[in-house]
C-alpha cells in the first residue's frame, strides 16, 4: 500500500510542480528547434504544397472550362431548339391559316354547288309543272273538242235532212270553184 500512497503523493507533487506559469528558459521551450523544423517544413513542404495547390487549381480551372464548354453547347442547343420551335410555330400557323382558308373555300364551293343543285331542281320542278300543265290542258282540250264534235255530230245528224245536205254540198262546190278560178 505504500506504493500506492507514494505514487499518489508523487503525482500530486508533480502536478503542482508543473503548474501554470511562464517558462523563460529558451532551451527548455525549444523555440529554436521548432523554428528549424518549421523552416525545413516550409522550405521543403512549400514545393509539395505548391504542387498540390497547382494541381487543385488546374483541376478547378479544367472543371470550369468544361462547364463553360458544356454551357456553350447547351446554349447552342437551346438556340437551335428555339429556331426549330419558331419554324414549327410558323409552319403550324401557315397550316392553320391554309386549313382555315381551305375550309372556307370548300364551304363556299359546297354552298355554290348546293345552290346550283337547288336551282337545277327548281328549274326541273318548274319544267315538270309546266309540262304537266300543258298535258292537262291538252287532255282537257281533247275532251272538250271530242265532246263538241260529238254534240255537233249529234246536232247535225238530228237537224240534217237530205235537202239541207244537198244545199251544203252545193255551197261547198261553189266555194271550191271560185277558188279554182282565182288560182288560175
């Protein structure tokens, strides 16, 4: 147990002995050694550090150049896409305008064709009506003429006797004789 106590006392002694304070002994603090080590480190490490920084700088610059080239390529593709879009929009507008004008033209042609057909049908209807009217009028005339002829024949047959018949024939012969003299 003496060892444990001795070690405790010794640790307490050393902890107070190394307490906070300012050490003025230059050799004990080793600033010369530290400055030499730092000088060597800076002298030899400077090239390595410069190489590392230059490599890092070159990678960053290369990445920036690649990014700029990709950006330029993307801008060019965007401009080409915009030009194609404008072209397609113009073609779409042209098709739309041509389509509407074609539709209007077809509509006018259809209206004109329908009007022509209606006019022909109207003319055909009028011609058919006129033809049917003429046919009906001719049929009525034929019936009236037949009825008049039948009445006249009936009247003649009832009124005509041989004396009247002889005088009618003589008068007609006289008319024909007078016509013959005029012709000669």
